[in-house]
């Protein structure tokens, strides 16, 4: 479509085209950052938006675009995601205020290490960030952790490899570690970093599941079916 034709697109049109674009880009991903992850984040984010009074159009666009150019798959370049979001939305003649709001959410969304604060300045950003982090918890979070660990060639677990409380983003991006360590280095920290009341409430049960999984994993690792302290 021409620029003039794109300028007449409704919000519904923009969402539909963006969803189709993201689904095409992420088709075939096996790391846990696929279209189905995006769709889950989108659904949860819209529910959080309704509960928290956020703009659903901005929330839905940011949720859809948040992993289109994830730094983990772009040589560690954390500018790739917001740049891709801007380019796509500009191609649909989305207003500049919305484009910049969505791009800023995409830029600030990711966890960047235990020692790095990633607070969001807008309710829309808080909603999308909480939705993304909820998908890193619970049963889905366990599955995604091991899918991504396999992609990176990480061992499931090695008791000789210490957990690393990454002090900055540069340290967090470095390869190494194990999939089980990732639970301690990131996932178990997320419950207390939720930024919406609804997100905090929903995170409780998913966090508890992670704790139960780790306890069971370690008991089986040690050949003991008894309880293991996490």
C-alpha cells in the first residue's frame, strides 16, 4: 500500500498487519521466543491493561513487537528491537507519539541482570513488561528456559558452575552458565520486580511453581526423592 493508503488504516488494521508481520518473522523459532510466546504476552498484556487502565493500542503494539529483533539474536545489539519497531510502525503511518512510546517500551523491556533496574515510566510499559515476565515464570517459564539453554548449548546443570548475580548488562550478555542457574540469576527475581498490582498477584503462583520445580530437579539430580531446600 502507498503512504497515503497506510495513513487511512484503522487501529484494528494496524494491529492485524503487525500481528501477521510478527508471526512471519518469528515463524520456526525454537528458542522459546516464538510467535506463541508473543501471542501469550499479548493476551496477558491486554488483560493487565484493562485492569490497570492502560492504553490498549499502545500495549498491544508493544507486546506484538517486543521480540521481533531481540538483542539475544542480534549480536547483543539492544538497539535492534526499538529500531525494528520504529521502522515497522512508520511504514504503517502510525503517529510519531505512538511510535516513540512503543519503541521506548521495547527498548526498556528486557531483564538486564540482577544488578540492573529496569523500571518503566508509563503504565503501558509496566503492563507489557509484567506480561513478558509472567511468561518467564510457571510451567511455560521452565519449558522456555531449557529450550533457550539448549539453543545456547548450555548444560542443564553443573554444580561446579557458580551462579552469577550479574551486576550489569554487559556481564549478563556474556555466554556461559547453566540452564538451572538461570532460574536463580533471573527467574526467581522476577516476582519482586513486577510493577503492576495485577502482575504481582499473578506472579505468586507461577513463582511458587518454579520453586517446586527446582526442588524436584535437585532431588532427582542427587538421586534422592526427598525434599531439597531451594
